[in-house]
C-alpha cells in the first residue's frame, strides 16, 4: 500500500468538494494526493498530437485545475494526476487497494446518486478494502461541515472493531480534536412501559453499555494519550445514535464488515444511515 489519498474526480460540485477535503487530509497526514479521473472512452495518447485535436482535453483540464487548486492551498503537498481508461467503479476499487483512503463526492440524503458513469460511490464503499470517505458539495443545504469539530466514531460493540478505532483515533490525533465514541443500544420490548422505559432497566442497560464501551476504548486511550475521549451512550438504535452524535462534527467514522467468503457486499444499517443522513464527511471503514 502506498502513502496516498486518492480522490475520484468527475467535475461535479460533490467531487470538487471531495478533492478539497482530500487535499486537506493528505496535507494533514503528510501523504501524497492522487487525483483520479476514470472514463472508458479516454483515447490513447498519440505520439504527435495537436492540442486542438486532443480528445482528452477536458479530462486533462479537470485534473490540472484540481491539482493547481490543491497546490495553491497546500504549497508543500505532492499532487499527482491519474487518467484511467476504465470503468470508474473498477478504477476506484483498484486504486483503493493502494491508498490509505479513497475520497468520493456524495449527495447524502436520498440515494447516493450518479457519479462518473452511474452509481459508483455506494458500490465502492461496499467493496473497497480500505476506508472510503464521502464528502458532500460545499453548497449542499444539508451539509454542515465543522472542520474543527470532533471526530465521532459510531460503535456497535459486536465483534472486533480495532480497524475502526485505529482510523478514528488516528484521525482525531491528526486534527488535534476530541474523539466522541457514540454507542446506541436498543431497549428490549419487555422493558417498555406505557409511559416510556422502565427506569431500573434503562439504568442497568446504560451502565452495562458504558462499562463495555470503556473496556473497548481502554487500550486506545493508552495508545493515543493526547486524544481527549468522550463516551456517549444512548438507549436508541446504533444507527440513530451515530447520526445524532455527529451534529457539529468534523468527521463521522462508521464501520462495515469486510467481505469474506464470497458474501454479497453490503454496508449495514449504521453506515447506511450515516451516508444518507450525516451532515459531515463520513468515513466508512471495513473491519473484521
């Protein structure tokens, strides 16, 4: 794996916002920024071609403009352009194998709509072997980015979540912001009463969840002593807890189970809710 942040470009406002976010992240982590534009109809470069007949002119201009902007914002940042004559989804998945993370534009609410030559973002999120970050257009009325806000990680506490926590703590440390560890736990039906939830049951559920969350976070607090950690347990479903906790956040980190044994790629309810309803950039991290 190379020390690269790859961003997919198609010229849309979403992809341009993703490029700006990716440039900031690459600079913050001291990584190389790769600007990837994939299009199956890119033509091979002829040995001698006039600029007036260059069929790849607009693709080159897109990458060149994004590169110039990134280098103007971050003069010391290494930026490389990459034009790939391939299906965008396949090109991004291949690039993701060699990248610390892949950054894509997202429409957020509703479906994750067309990207490059069709719906690309969601399949890449579901199949990529490394983290994928989705960024909304800066003019999106539903987007409320808070770059200096905390990093929020949504935890289900089922099975190992080391990959998820490693990414979240590293992100918080790189930004020098607090990490909010949000866990939601649904209330069982038998604990419900006409006026809400049985008080003793809710206290017990909250206490047990808090203890479990503290146990999971303990080794990561020790590994990243410079990161301020805030535990947040709510008696709601995990998807809702993650989205609610991300209000005012700079980044929401969610996990999905890595694809194993030929299973159909899927992202799970927590990641699905974050992608469609989160107001800040959302990082989806595959883990065991």
